[in-house]
C-alpha cells in the first residue's frame, strides 16, 4: 500500500490550493475531486486538530494540567485561531497560569475574537470559567 500511495502522489502531484484538472473539475491535494464528502472533511479536521493540539501543548505546557473541559476550550480556540493566534491572548494565558479562570473568562471575552464570533466565544468562555 505504501508504494501505491507513493506512486499515486508522484503521478498526481500535490496542490494545496483548488485547481481545475484536465477535465475542468475542481480538484485539490493529490487529485481529490471537490466537493469533499463530510467524512473526508472530518479526516482533514482531525489531522489538523491533532497537529494544533501538539503545537499548543508544546508552546504552553500548562495546558496538560488543566481539566479536560478547559483543554477542549483551548483546543477549539487553537483550531479556529491557529496556535499563534491563540498565543496572543497574553492576559488570558497569565490568568490561566495563575488558576484565575474568572479572569481568563473576562480576558477571552475582551477580544476581537469574541466580537467576531460572539456565540462561540461566549460558549467557550463559560466553560473556561467553570
């Protein structure tokens, strides 16, 4: 199977952006026709989420010490904002490191992220607050 995948990748070539194949069909990656099925999109989501979780835990080891619910809040935010975007919440991180989740809640809501996606932000910060 590994040789077959290598051969197909070589034959198809990789493109990270959507393109039209030789039959003018929207395509991405290694010859994957669009639109994606929900299960294909979920595989991409899982792969990207796992990478963001590893990155976040490496950057902020405190995450490993938090409750599962608070970890999931931060992983959700990392997926939406990217890890580098989430790391910019410096006051929220300081509050988390001090175990002050009421302040983390306030700092999370005092952001452009909360103004742009208020439903998600309110839901996640309520969980962060505990």
